[in-house]
């Protein structure tokens, strides 16, 4: 028989998760801090619990999809005694250490713990485009796979509960810096009257083409030799002209100045003839002489 599931948190993502389970014919109990947000799930067949305790005790699997780590503690700590023998699947975004702390806390209360990081927006849940990374209890992952697969393609990343969160946040770091780079460029061209939409029409295909370079850069980083032929040297990649152009246009150069700072550090350390990939070493060795 399929597993009953409780979903705590009916924000945009929690609602999408609960709805997907209901659409797949699962028995779902829902709870949300602010009453009233359960209406949509209830209309599709969910049972609305009147309290966290009632919600947690309703199912062997308890999913948290709250805002940040403190909201998980705030919600679950008062009912910790009810977790024994259940599986806690946390899909709230947390840092790796927060996920590890949660694993230890859950184990201390006799619960199995699986930590998930959702690489999707709510609309992508159930569409198969989305992915969810998991880490923590392998046994829980194996047992729950048919349920997890209702939401998205699942990937298990190991028993260290922090690994899924680490991979998630690393992915988001790249994404946010790409978007910030776009905003910076948009602010630059705005000074000549170009709209962000006009700029996006050019920037999107350009960035898309540039992502083909990632695999090549990755090989160099993995190999650790930044001197290979075909690599643009740091002296060549020096971006001070880009920083200057931004300043000349009255646009804050902060995003590109951060890149230039990494380059400058490697040039100052005598690595100017090596490839642009060398800035990876600036990142890795923060706190020590690069
Ligand atoms: P929403 O802002 O839509 O919902 C937040 C939810 O958290 C609400 O149910 C809210 O309850 C609840 N909440 C906040 N603080 C507390 C608290 N102290 N105690 C109890 N409940 C609390 O966010 P999302 O649904 O979009 O996101 C939920 C999680 O999913 C986040 O960790 C997010 O990072 C992650 N996620 C979201 C994605 C997205 O695209 N939306 C993508 C990937 C991950 P209330 O209604 O009472 O305020």
C-alpha cells in the first residue's frame, strides 16, 4: 500500500508538492502556520490538520517545506516526541550544516531523516523537468523513492545529510551570479537608452553559447594545470577596462569588480601568464596566500 504523507508548509512549493501527491492518488494531510492556505489542497482531497501535532501523527512520512531552517525548528520542536519511528523529509532550503544538524536532531528523536534540495520552481513539480537532490538516510530514500519520484527526478547524493544542500547552493551560486551579471550589463546599456528587454534578447543566446565553455574549464580545474595551450591568460583576461567602463557610465561596478579582484590576486601572486581558470584557486584558497 502506498505511503501516507503529511506536508507541513503550504507556500508556493509546499502546495505544489501536496497537489502532486494528491493527483497521484496519495492520502495527504496538510498543515500551514497561517490558516486558510490549505483550502486549495483540501479541495483536491487533502485532510487539513488542526495542529502540527495532529499533522505529524497522521502519517509515517512528514515533509517540511517551510521558509528557512529556524522555521523547521519552530514548527517541529514542540512535537519532537511524536517523530519517533517516522521519516522526516526536509525540502526546506537549508545550508549543509543546518541539514546535518537536522539529521542529528531527528536521529535524537528516533526519526529517519532525508534532506532534499529542489532544483525546480513550483510549476515544474511533476513535469519531469525538475530535479530533487537528496542526502541522508539511504534506507529512507530507497523506501520512499516511488513517492519522491512523483515530484521530480530524484538523485541520491550520500549519507552525509549536508550534501544535497551543498550541491543545491553551489548550483544557485552560479545562477544568481549569472542573473546579477545580466542586471549589471542591463544597467550599463540603460545609460544609452537600451531597455533591459532589448538587452536580454542579445544576452540570453550569448550566455547560452558561453555555457559550452564550462566543460572545458572544468577539465582544467579538475586537472589542476592552468598553463595549458589555448587558455586565455590572466594578463589578457584582466578586466580593469570593464570596471572602468562601468564607472564611466555611472554604473556600480561591484559585480565585475569582484571578478577583477580574483584576477588581480592571481596576477599579484605571479600567475598572470596562466589561464583565466586560475581564479578558481583564488576562491579555493581564501584565507591563505593564493
Ligand atoms: P513561500 O514563501 O511561498 O512559503 C513559505 C512557507 O513557510 C509558508 O507555508 C509559511 O507559512 C511557512 N513559514 C514561514 N516561516 C514559518 C515559521 N516560522 N513557522 C512555520 N511556517 C513558516 O515559500 P515557497 O513555498 O516558495 O518555499 C518553501 C521552501 O522551498 C523554501 O525553503 C524555498 O527555498 C524552497 N524552494 C522553493 C522554490 C520555489 O521556486 N518556490 C524552489 C526551490 C526550493 P505562512 O503561510 O504561515 O507564512
